[in-house]
């Protein structure tokens, strides 16, 4: 059993987050600060979690995405501030092309939120869009502690995406680190991607007044592609959460890193005295199979007999605390007459 911080803070209306690399099964998800008695995370099945996002909070779902496990979290903490809804090219300042980008249009068919997304074509790396005349947003509280989230649609997977924001885009602005994965640390994909630009890792040029942020630029490192779309730019301060879980790694290196198999004689086994006999008996079974000696049959029988006693005793003392996915009667499909 381990307790560690989630790699990312939890945000309102942002649902996908990376799990620890040694994650096996979840026990609890808990705020790091001021946990109340009602701060209990309920695990839902994938479909139910998605359907209930708007009506039920403090829910989680463990799901797969491209071969990686992620945790989906719906936990209201602090509403983010919308920088631009991307519903029009001109309704809040004017969006224009960066470098050789072309074909700017408000696409009212393909969008994530609102009534439209901004679409453009990429000719070469560095192309993108920008707006330097939108209504100023006060990000004083968010300054250097928040994250910017942007939805982007790609027909071809890009190398990276970068952002710039500030009072203008030439003398007083912040430049993000180029992002090479989605916000939940999974790889970019063909389709909609949620991209996070942490303010804490950005670089300031000039002196930016956070109370009057009115300029934003997005550029893409990619080969030529058409119909790239951008939607719903939000700035949000997250909340730190811990995750309690069972690890899938049995060993730990001398540096304290959990590993799947030992690499040196100094690595340790992550078990205590009550589970050590079980480990030794399982080793005996494995060695008996490999050696295939004259006493292997006896060794196997001895190990099996010992384990018949050891496992029940261990499970009685250490009950399974995994959080199981649950459903509710109200969410079940109705029979039609």
C-alpha cells in the first residue's frame, strides 16, 4: 500500500489525470488540505461516470487510454476563468494567423463547447493563431500558480504545441514550455486533445501585468495539415490530491524507487514479516518447477500445503481495501413497454 501525490492538481471540468507508474488498484483519493468527513470519492463505471459529470461530483473512474491507465476525476474545487470561448473570429477581439497559417474560420459543426471552434491550416512548424485585442482578464490570483487548458483537434499528430500570453505578444508576455503530450500525460492523438500549459514552468519576457491579460497565441510544431481546431481556453488553479493505492511493483531500489524487478543485490522487497513466508513459499514453487529435481514434487506439495494456511491467515489480518466500481439503481437502463 502506498500514499503519494497525484502528478497533477485537480481542476473543475478537467477529468483525465495520470496515475503513478507503479499503480495497481485504488484505495482512496483524498485532498491534501482540509479534508472533510464528506470528502469521499465514489468509483463509477466508465460509462456512468461520463453520463453523470454534470449532476454528480466526487466521482472517479479508472480507465485505459492508448495502453495507459488514467484516473478520471470529477471533483469541484475552484471554477476556472475563461480566457476565450473561441465561438467567433471577431466577437471578443480578432483572431489572426501566425506565420504561414491560413484558412481561419469559425467552425460551428466541430467543437468541444459553446457554438464553434476556431479552425486553421498549418503549412509549416511555427504556424498558429493569436488574438491581441480580446477583453482583458484579471489573473492576479492565478499568476504563476495556475494552468491554461486548451482543446485542440489534429488530423495528424504534431510534435509539440506552445502558447504565449500577456499584455501583448512582443514585449510583455509569458512563453510556455513546448507541450509534447496531453494534459493527462498520454500521447497526442488524431482527434480532440486537451493540452495543459503550466504557468509555473513558463518564461517571462518584459514585465507582465497579470490583472490585464488580453493577448494569447498558440503555435504548433507539425508538418503541413489542414483543419486544426482550437476551442475553449481556460485558466484554472487546481487543488492538490493524494492517492492511496496498491503498488504493482514488489521491489524497491536503494534510491527508494519502486521497481518491477531487482537490478542489484542491495534492492529490497516491499513486504513485511507477515507476508515474507508467503513470498518464500511462492519462490519455492517457482524454483521447483525450474529445477525439476528428484525432490521437486515434494517441494511443490510442501509449498502448497503451507500456502493453504498462510494465505487465509494473511487475508484475515489484511482485508482487501480496493475501491470497487459501483452503480446506482437510478442509472440503470429503463425497460420500455
